[in-house]
C-alpha cells in the first residue's frame, strides 16, 4: 500500500531484473551499451567491469575509484533515447543488503560522456530497496538515494551506468517513471534504437504464449534455437517462420536467404509470476476511530506469497482495480455506509502480471449524532423541560439514565441526565454518549432600582434579587442586556425585567425626579429655596418635608415656589432634612414614590 501513491507515474516502461532467469542483455562496457525502450526486460546480474570506460580517471561525477582500482567494479551499461518531452525518472530495484551506485550521462556516444547529469553513490546503510531519479516508490521522502527529476526533450540520448560496489550481487531491475509516461504512454522512449528482426525483449506473465515472428520475404528456410543458460540448443521440428514461446529463454532464429547468406536474430523472453489474491475478511468500524489501515490487509491478500515480490493496492471499483487506477489512501476513512473494496495484487517484476479478482466489504458505521445543549434551564414554576435531539436519527436506539428509551424526554427536577445512543451495523454497536445538566432558573425579581437623578439626563439602574439570564427594558423601548438606562427624563416610568429562558417577567413603576442635595437660604438670590425638579410631570404631587425626628415642617405641591428653610417664620438650623413624595397613579390611587434617596441638606 505504501508505494501506491506513485503508481500513476509508472506505466509503459518496466525493465525487469535477473529473477527472469536470463543472462543476455547485459554488457559491462559503454561501447556495447544495451539499447532499451518501452517494455524491454533487462537481466540485472553483473560480473566484472570489462574495459575501463573512463581511461584511467579516478572520478566521474560522484563516483570514485572502487575496490577494483577503477571507477567500475561490477558494471552494466544501457542507453536510451527520449521520444517525447516531459518529466522523466527511473527506479533501480535491488536487494537491500547490497550496495549499488549509478551515473546517468546525456551524450551521443561513449567518447563524449562528460559529467553525469544525475549521480548517486550512497552506501545504503539504511537498507533501502530502491535508488534512482525522481521519487522513491515506497513514499520515503527522506531517502538519500534519489536524485531530482529530469526534464527532457524529445531526441535526447542518455547512457546509464549501474555499478555494484561489491563482488557479489543478486542483480537489479529498472523501472522508468515520470509524467512523460502519462502523456506518452506508448512512445515516451524511442524504440528505433533497438534493431532486431524479432523485436525488443519481451516481458510476459506465467502462462502467457509469446508469438515470435521472423517472416522474411524470399527466405528459403528457418531454424529456431533456445538458450536457457547452457548455450543455444536446436528446437527440433521448429522450422516455421513463427514460433510460440511459453518458457523463459533467449530465442534465436536462423533465416536462410536465396543467395546463401543467413540472418541470425536473438530475442529475450521473460515470464514473471502471476500473483494470486487470497480471500479477505470483511471489516467494520465505528466512525471516529481513525479509519481502516488498508496496509494491515496486505498479509491476507498475499497469503504465503513473498511480500517483497508483489504489491497490494485497494480500489473503489472493479474497473479501477483492473486498470490500476485511483488507489485508495492507506488510511481509508469514508463517511458512514457500506463499501466494497476491490483488491489488486501486482508483480513487482512486471505490473502487467496481476490479479484483481478479490474484494471485501467494509462497513463504516456512523456513530449517532447527539447535538443538544449540555445545559438546560428549568423555570422554577414550570411543569418540565424537554431534553434530547430535536431530529432523532432513524435506526438509532436511545436510552436515558432515567431508563426512558424515547429520544426526547421531559423532566421536572434539576440534575444531570445522560443519553446513550446506539447504532447497530456490521456486527458492531457504535455508541455516542452525551449528558445535559438541568438547572433551575428563577423568575426575575426586582430588589432595588437605583435612580441617579438631580441631572438633566438621569440614570436608572435595575438590581435583581438573584443572578440570572435577564434582559431589561424601559417604557416602550427595546429589551437590552444591560440593566442601566441613561438620559432618563423626569417623570413616571415603567421598568421591565424578563428571563431569557422564558421563565417570567416583572414590571415596576418608578418616579424619576430631580432635587438639589443642598440649598443655601441666605437671601443672595442663588439657591435660596428647595423644590423637586420635574414635579410638574406628576399627577397631584405632594411633598412632605421632615426634620430628623419626623416632625412635619412643610408641605409642597407643583404650584409651590419651594421651601425657604423656615418653620413658622423662624429659620431652621444647618442640618439634613427628609422628604416624602406622593402622587396619583393611573388608577387614581395615591401612591408614594419608591427608590428615592429622600434627604437633602440646609446650609447657611
């Protein structure tokens, strides 16, 4: 699963390693570099370095003198030509216990190699299985064994040196990659450089039949041979122009011409194993558990097969699995529902050898949604409050801590109530638990009203008897969150307090008046009398002035000029005096003004 993200880069060009069991198509010398192009299998075994391709030099790019005393130790040379423009890379696959290097040259021939355009000689202490140009197919972005992508143009020639640093190796394979094989899947590389009557080497799958056609106009005879590792041997009775290969070998045809000359052509045919995808068990998860790790299913799909030889990928449709397209992410976390996951097992030697016959069911059981508030207020005189989801989900079982099984219930007592919602699916019980605290919400009650008067614009502040979620209004104005009202004119007013949860509303009539906190009856014409400001806004007001002992000193109404600070014609001393204000309310009843700070001072 870990290498699937790069599969869209691998397409037309797979170069297969020595597991094909063949010994041809390997050369240790640049001058005889093996031409390769699309679908060309290459034996990866190397033994020795042949001639010194660097004329005694001690360095070429990143490569330096090896244990052999030369730059090369066990080398293989290949050449290829681009037939399209775009991003190009390749992956060299090998045994992780071995140490391989490579250098890539853009050159028309071996005499003008110059410096390599890409080069890597990392010692593989991390036991990696790939090196090359572009992106590591395992998804390892921290590897030191990959060089940047190549941006190529059509018609460019390249020479590739692959060198084994030690004297023993088990071979390698090459797989081309890059966007160039998406835009030009069949002609990214120029196959005209491979000149052969039987065509380029063929990579097939076990059980395939590979037709080889040597038909030559005017030929007088044909004879077929095969080399399975011990030299070419005649294939008895095979004298037709065509031959069908069913086993791995290097095949040779000898074509006799009328002038007595012959044409001899060789072709390498390799067969990669066809994997078998084993049956996989169905899976089920509750949503919210992080999704399904598809890589954990690889062992089921592979069974006893070697995981190093095959790759397992997972797809959302049978067509995608067949085409090796749109692999699912390793952490597969779809929304709730039932899904069929299609499995493809692919040979790493040859991606054309695969099995996409198996699938399994994946049930993602959606956990129930409980989105009701965690706090509900119960009005103190209410019959109850409703708890639970407004839109219960079908197919979900609900159970409250009270034992009730309805999704919504009504309760009349404060406390904590817990709802457990369960959905069954895929053999699982997926639950969501949510608690709600019910609190008593007291109806609003006015404890005091602070009136800051004696101003042109007065301030009124409402104080409630208990804390709560309240809002406030004055007369016909809009309700507000603040209990403070500024610029209140003198006169009668209605104040309102209501509970935001709908737990009641109270109103109170207040009188806003103005009076001086002191007066100075000294005959200077300034502040010589005391009277309530705004008294004219009241209906039949009466003001009673008392001394500290409660003795009535003066009675005023709206027509009075004010009190001059005397009693029975005698000036009274400097001290505080009290007053009481009454008026007629809307019902014709005489009432006393409340919430007044009803004292003032006389100063001489």
